[in-house]
C-alpha cells in the first residue's frame, strides 16, 4: 500500500505539544543559551507559551506543519524583513511577561547577542527557520518537502532570494539544503555560552529565486 501523502497546513494553537519539540530541535543549544541558563525545560516553557500566544517569530501563526495520518511530522516557518519590528515587539512582550523585568532583560540581551550570529533577513529575502522533522522520520524526504513548501510562499518581485542559517555542527542539514540549491555565503563564529550550552557557529545559506521552480 502506498504511503499516505504528507500534507502541509497552517499551524494552530492546538498543535503546541507536537510542534514545539520540532521547533526546539532546530537549534537546541541556541535556544538553551537564550532561554534556559539553568534547565532546558525553561526553553520548552517559553516556546510553548509563545507558540500558544500566536504572535511573533515563535507563534503558531508564523508556522506550517507537515501532517501524515494525523501525526505532525515536520514544522517550519518563513518570513521576511517586513516582520522584524513586529517580531521584536512580540518577543519583548512574551519574554518580559514570562520572566519579569530583571530575568527578562537578561534573556533579551542574550537574544540580541545571538542575532549577531543568526541575523535577521535582509530586504528582499524570504528567511526560512525553525525547520524540524521528527527524529525517527528523518531520511524520508520530509525535510525536502518542508523546505519546498516554504519556498512556495515566496512572492515574485518581493523575494529575490531565500536564506537560512545552519549550524556548523549539522552537516546533514547543510547537505540537504545544498541539494536544494542553497549555497554558503558566510560563516559566523558564535563564542557564546554559559557553561551548559555553547552556541555553535552558523553558516548563512542563500538560494536565488529568479527562475527557481
């Protein structure tokens, strides 16, 4: 019997338990550096609350999920520079609301430090992020389908190229992106950590969208 097709749909708040682990898997060391200096459960708590909230970079409104036989197997997001200010405002509200002023200010400071390594998209770029596939289903083409689905959201005349960041510690993901036509244009060392988690260096990869199928 042929496999049930993978279907993509906009995420909903009800997807939180399945989607948040996939978001976290896209960059656990970085998430823990920013949100969880003591315990990685703090990262999950923040991401779950922000996902349910719906607004901003981590909100459900910003994500797609890939579903097969009723199970969420993949999640990801794509946005551009027009979202930067709104995302900053939503993240500030969510962080201060969860952590309070003093702890929240420290989280914001670490987040800004990470943005020197994983930079916001430039004008004309469609930025892909939070790309996660269930660990036991990797190697089945789901990640490829996810990236292609997100690329299909590019707007002609507005998005000249797509971009993403991949950790230097994740050659498997980089190989997938290269097969899809992405190329490395920069590598940034992080030198960020707090004893529990060290943020790896990241490579910025781009795909020119003119003429891309």
